[in-house]
C-alpha cells in the first residue's frame, strides 16, 4: 500500500464539508432544534462544575491531536479514489464499523469495567443521566483507546481485503462512528419516524449509564450485547 496524499486530503475535505452540511440541515428541523435547546439547558449546570471545566478541554485536545496524527500518518496508506461496485462500498463500511464495535465491546466490558481501567472510566460514569456534554466528559486515556480502536479498524480491513478502501466509504464510516458516540449521550424525546432510531440509540446507552454494573457496552449497535448476554432494556426518561 502506498501513501496517497491526495486521497488523504479528499478524506479530510469531505469529512469537514459533510459535518458542516449535516449540522446545517439537522438544525433546520424544528424538533431537532428543540432537542438541542433542552440538552443545552441541562448541560449548563454541569458545565458550571469544576470537574467538567477541567476534563472537557483535555479530552477534546487529545481527541483532535490523535485524529490529526491518524489522518496524516496512517489513513493515506489505507484509502484511495478507485471506483468500487456499490456493494463493496456497503460491505467495507459495515466491516469497519462491526470490527470496531466488537473490539470496543470487549475493551469497554473487560478493561473499562474490569480492574485495569475502571477508575479512568468512572469519570464518564459520573453522568447518571447523560445529556450532550457527557459525550465529551471522558478521560483522555479512554478517548485515545476508543478512537484508536476505530482508527485501527480501517487498516485492519484494508489489509484483510488486500487493497486500500474507498475514501468516501471511510468518510461514511467515520461520520457514523463520531455521531454515534455523540448522539448516544443526548437526551431526546422523538419516538416517531424518522427519529425512532435516535431514540433507540440514546435510551440504550442511557441504560448503560444507570450505574457501572449495567451492560449495553457497544457503541454503534447493541448486537454484541445481544449475542453475549449483556443486553439491557432501554431507559426512557421523560425529561433531561
Ligand atoms: Zn461504561
Ligand atoms: Zn457513555
């Protein structure tokens, strides 16, 4: 595999543009805007606490530097602009996300909730009723491990298939990874189409936050929780 700097640039540009366009479109929807306002007001008292003020910038800085390093040093070896049949596009996205969800499930269950890193993970679990800001209230070591697992899934799938992956497929996978980790912490009350999936995501992770003995360790789907017997029923809160 060669270093395709142009594909790396295309990845970064497309990721940035789709993030801006996605936010613009999502917050034009009145019910989504209303949910953002409700999360914002629930976040305010949390943000006034010293622990949040200290933890948030450290975590965001660690995540940004790690992502930048990955985009510059590793990703250009793993992506290119070669055309693919449509089904390969889907298979590659699903393969990267499923490999990540499995490795994250195991890490979350046995390292973050086991002896080795329980204390570090306990910071994030101070949030018993998560809202938007709690997606960032994470110890930097936990972020580096979690984000690193996703990033390693890309070269792993590229090596398994024997060729670089399509750059746009990896933008889609990255958007799903980033947004799932954020959205599963927001509080929403949108039980109908087309937002039912969002409600499912947030109430599933809310069950994990009830205390540190709960299952639902996956981040993207709850497939491995369901398979390995750690699935918890969703927790629906009537307010943030
Ligand atoms: Zn946890
Ligand atoms: Zn969480």
